[in-house]
């Protein structure tokens, strides 16, 4: 099974970027596409250009991984694509696909076993790192190219809503790093929870969700603003998905 790996990047820490690339070389995938969001760190750019992988660059600095990801997807020549962040480590790829999507299993994030639209709204988390899916799915649901929403959560909400089948990797195959300069650590918690509300609103607009269901979803997002991860404990048991 041929898989193209797309790695968007913008000034990642050099040591983590090099670790990411070394891991990808060990996997020996069909293709790795590094998409530079106009990095200012010349050392990082040189490492990418001399890596032996395909190097692409965005036409402008977007400040978000959506644009470089989408550029990489369009340039990929494989039927399947895997998403990897430039400061993380991919340990293993699936050897076959029994569903439309195959979620990775991250070391520091609860695996998306039994994930649903409701659960992801109440408890948003990174589940698209190491995700493998057909190129046509990534093209159908392109990553958001602005920073007002969580592009990966929005993508996951859309594929779950449209009932695409999925599997989850049986063991940890992705090392998810956090560092001080990441968005997650540089912004207050309230900022992230409000961003989730905007993500849910965008999801409802893109998928033309029925107004009553949209209100329900937005109420769930506001529960997350107030209660955080504890919101999952108060998920309404009488809610009927559409």
C-alpha cells in the first residue's frame, strides 16, 4: 500500500524536526512531502531542502498548518495520505486499510476508539495526527486555512458526521510532543475553548446541519467552555443523532 506523508512546517525546533525526519526515513514510505509555510529559520529550511524528501513552499506565510497541508495533499501522488506534524514522531504506518480512515494512536492523547461527533465537541482533542485516509477524502474535506478554528477537529467532525468508516491503530504509533512555543502552550485555556465554539459553528455551516441540531451542538461546545473535559460526563443520554 503506497502512502504519501504530508508534513506542514513553520520554524519547528531544529532537534524535533530532525527527529521527525529521521523517523520518516526509517519507515521508508512511498513519498514524503515537506511543505514550508515560509519559515524564517534558515537552518530549518536547509534541513528540509537537503532531506531527500520533496520540498514545497506556500506562496505566503499563512500562520496556520491548513494551507501547507492542503498544498501537500494536492501534490501527493499516492492513493493514501498520512498527516504528520513537523515536531512529532511517526513510529509506524498501517500495512492495509479495512476502513476509509485509519486513526493513529498518540502517546499523550486518548485514542479515538468509539469517537463520535458529540464526544469530540464536548472533549476536543488531537486525533488527526498519523491519520491515514484516501487522498479523495482529504480533498473532499480540506483543512481550514485560517486560525479561527481547529482545522483537525473540524475535519474529524465532518468525516464522523458523514459516517465514513474508521479503524484505530492497535498500539501507540505517534509521539506527540509539546513545547513552550506551541499554540497550545502560548494561549490561555479560555482562548482554546472559545476556538472550539467557532469550530463547531463552522462545522454546522459547512455541513448544513439542521438548526435545532446546530443549537444542540453549540450548547455542547459552550458546555466545554464552562466545564472542559468534564463536559463528557454530562453528555445528554436522550440526545438523538441526526
